[in-house]
């Protein structure tokens, strides 16, 4: 999000939020990104639902697009 804060135009072109929303929200998003623990070997997605799972042979792939 720090990169988005420096250059918000590409993010805003995605249409996921307005410039006003981003201006209001970006400080909290940057702080959350800075405080996110990234150590370890496991990934916690937090949104595992059937529409985010793809079964390929004997594997399950997590996707959230």
C-alpha cells in the first residue's frame, strides 16, 4: 500500500474505490501493511471459501481474484 500511496493512479484505474475513499483510507492501509507479520513459513488467507478453491489433480490451490 505504500507504493499505492506514492502513485495512486494505477490502483484507482482498477475502479475498486474512489480517490476520496483512498485518501481517507490509505493511512490505515499503509499502517496495517507495515505492521503485518511476515515471518514464518505458513500463509493465512483468512477468506477460504469454496469459490476461492481450485482442485487440480491431487492439489488444492487457493485463489482470490
